[in-house]
């Protein structure tokens, strides 16, 4: 399975396969095999590639390692994601079916869709990054089945030096909860 998302991130940074391989201290042909999906990187190599290209190394192993996590959340209407300081996705789990075939890693929300919901989500993420303080709001998104209300929680991602490195979001689809008596009021 080709890792198109990895190629897209590398190309967006104007790097060649050789550039990435050299910075990771691996052979270019090994990196090429990783990018084309013919080989899986070791944990150490995955961490180095992720540092060079600025994404979460767990993306390499999500399919293999998320089984218990995925089983627990597969029928729960929640999307969990990490984005970097440029608001580009570095990790995403359980995305909506409208985006299942889209490689979101390395892309901004505005690269995936353009609507008022995306604008509000982008503003929330940026506010959390700028302030370093968690936030939440209800956001209405237009999806293929209609309009959906999501309760979005956003928290800063902090490195070991206390610096904000991005934002983590958890988005709960409230629309399906309305018949259960959950009162959904959109806040701006």
C-alpha cells in the first residue's frame, strides 16, 4: 500500500527522497521502499522520518496498533486529530466517511473543504495555539448526509520544553445524540 500522504508531505517541503534519507541516516532506497509501502520502518526510523517531515510517527503504525482503540471507538461518533503549528494534520483517527478516501496527513482543513464550519474549526485551533489554552465550541458542518453539529474540544500540544507544537482536537458528532435527549445549541 503506497503511502501517498508521505510523498505529499515530502514534496510540500520541497525535499527529495534522498534529502529525507540523508537527514534520517538511512539509505535512499530504503526510504523509497517505505514511501511506496513495500517496507515498514522500524520504530527508530519512523521517529526520525516524522521529525524530519514534522508529523506524528504513529501514523506509520496506526493500522497495526489501533486495533483495541479502534474496536472501542468504531461506533462512537468521535474524530480525534493532531495538527501542527501550521494547522496541518499530523495524525487523525476515525474521520467522517466523507473524508475516508482523502489523505489528510500534511493538509489543512481548508485543503479538505471550504465552509463556515471549517472556518470556525480553524479559528478555534489557531486560538488554542496562540493562547496555549484549551477551548471548545459547537460547530455545524455540512456533510453528505446533511448538517451535523460537532462538539469540538481543542487542547495545545506541548513539548518537553513547554513550547506549543500544535493542537489536539476531539470532535463529537452530537447530531445522532439529539434523539437521546441531548440538547444541542450552536454557540459562536
